[in-house]
C-alpha cells in the first residue's frame, strides 16, 4: 500500500509539472510511464507463457485488458513527445 500511495503522489507531482510546462514534470512522466509499461508488459508476457494464446473467460479478458492498457499508456506519451 505504501508503494501505491507513493506512486499516486508522484503522479500528482508530475501532473503539476506538466501543467506548468516544467521540464522535470516531463521527465517524471517518462519515468512513471516506463515503470508502468514494464510492469504491464511483464504481467502480459507471464500470462502468455503460463496459459499460451488461449482465450479462456478470465484469462482472455485479462490479456485483452492488458493490451488495451498498454495502448492507452503509449498514446499519451506519443502526444507528449509531439507537443513538447
């Protein structure tokens, strides 16, 4: 729970930095993006290794959800790079 609270505070600080157009806010956003992406991709890869490409009821929904989550993480990063 401590890690969750620490990450929530870091995301708020990054949002304030991005809102004020500060360079540290942009870099903090990149670091938080990298952490989330590695975590979600590792979970997706481990699910594929354990279950394969079978789409059972819960496993398939979780895999599809993780892919959508990774896409929704990547789109704002691309927009940050373009508007920077």
